[in-house]
């Protein structure tokens, strides 16, 4: 269910600003839509999303119904050392998801 | 192709003049409502007023980059960026995004536990109609910066009247 794509530059130098792009497959239900039987579809957005780089947390986000389905984010971190970028999220339905990508820092 | 070639430039210049006049009229029309609202006027949003709690944000450094006309309110590309320097103690801590027309006013919130390499976040937002959205950035020293952007939305994200 949980599926995400993370895009990082193939190689960066220490101290560089690294562009991080992530796209998560998620419906981001607003809670205002109704299904074919007229029942309200429960709100389901990414209430908590975090990104850790090495042992440091670099971004914490809370995305509401005002964020489009399959949320896409782009931000920049400072390259310190080679390591994993780990994204973890929880939606309103309580479902957890995670995705990781390796950042290679040269020099 | 048997047209008198010498008359063509004159025709063209006439057509061009008409376009210019029409364009000028359009600019004049647009300018009137634009002047009625100050460029730095925050939209009336309860959640925004609560979060500001009487504090007055500064304008100028924070910017919202969004198409002036959004065809599809279900996914509008948006960039929130900040300019200027961030000396020690004034790092970017958080950014919040507000909408006066969406059923949930606080659209998103971003916290930066570590200072970002670039004070910039991109995302795609849902917009329930033409409106003026606002972003508030908070620095480590408590300083607040605001930005607003007017967006015309042709297809609203919420079609059920909420």
C-alpha cells in the first residue's frame, strides 16, 4: 500500500545543498467526498511526515486536506556524510508508511 | 495572394493599435480591484489569527510562488521560499500555509528541526475556489514573516459546496 518515490542527486559534495524530492502514493481524502452509496468517505491525510538524515531529523510536516492527492514535496538539506534519508509517515487511518534512499556524499 | 502588398503593413499596424487599446483597457480594469486591497493584506482566517495571536508578521522576505490562474484546483504547484540571510539564532523554524476558502484552513505545516540548506519548500495544493492564500514563516528568534498570493481557480477542488 505504502509506496513512495524519492529522488536525490546521484552524488554530492560535503556542504552542498541537496535537492530532495519525494512523491508518496496516498489518496489524501478530504473527508468531504461521498461514495456511490452516499456515505461520507472518512478524512485521511498524512497527519505526520518526518524525514531523518543520518541520526538527525531534518523535516517534520503535517499535510492536511489542502495538499493534493499523492503528495509531492521538494526541499533541501545540507550534505554532511553518506547515509540514508528515511521518511516515515502516519495517516489519519493510522496506517504507517516509510521510504528510504541512500545519499552518497563524496569528499 | 493578390492583395495590395503595400496596404498590409498599414492594416497590421491598425490591428496592432486595436490590440494595444484593448490591452490597455484590460490593464485599467485589472488595476482597480488590485488597488482596493493592499498587497500585504492578510486574508481573514480564524486559524491564522489564532496562530499569530496578535503578533505582526513582516512582509517582503517570504514569497509564495503560485500560478496567478490555476486551471485545476485539485493540484496547484506552489513554492514557499524565503530570501535574505539567516544569521545564527534566526534560522528558519517552521512554515505554515493557510487558505481562507478551503474547509480546512491550515493546509500544511512544515517544521525544520535542522536549518534547511535552502529556505524553500515545493508542494502541490488543493484550492477550493479563487482566493488569497497566506504563508507564515517563523524564525528561531520568534520573528514572523508573511506572504500572500492571489489565485484564480477555474476548477475548484471541492465541488460539493463545503
